[in-house]
């Protein structure tokens, strides 16, 4: 996997991914940024949430679970001192579908956390990572 990160100005950068997508990142105004995009560490956290959601949906589909929606709410804390690594990350999964088996949902989250979630396993080297979930039936 390759990508390029190019400095635009002040503390603004644009990442060009191998899959030909661009991500604009910027710093907070108090750090010289203009708030043009997410902070770089926010993109790390968003990528980790996307990685685990991808795993969970794929695992549930393979288990023939009727998943209609998967939302991952992510909360994190960072170290107070440099390097300001993530020290705690919590993933709250909201899985929507009619007739979902809670054991299958728990299994999917566990498999992502322990075996296939590359980003969260990597961040787990510095952060305490926790998970929980809720299942919501389809509205109506």
C-alpha cells in the first residue's frame, strides 16, 4: 500500500491514496490551521473505525445474519505528553437488522478485535481497547 501526503500551506496537507482518493487534513486554528479538514489523528481513528466496521459487516454477512446497518461510535483518549498516542479507545457498535443473533454479533466483533482488525490490533499496542454493542430491530 502506498500513498502520498503533500503539504499545502500552514499546517494543511492532502493525502493521495493508492486507490486514487484524496483526504484533506488540517490543524486546529490555535495550531496554525484553518480547519479545512480533519486532524491527522482523527483520520487514524476514523480509519480504525472503518476497518473494524468492515470486518464486522463482512463476518456477519458470511454468517448469513440479516444486517441492514452498522454504525460504530468511537471514543478515544490520548496521552497528555508527547508522543500523544491513543491510550484508550472504545468502540460501540449499533447493529440494525431483523432477527440478528446476539451471539453472532458478539463473535464478529471479537474476531475483528482479536484476529482480523489490523488497525485496532496495531493501536492496541499502546491503547486499552474495549467494545460493546447493541442490536436494533428494523423500524416499523
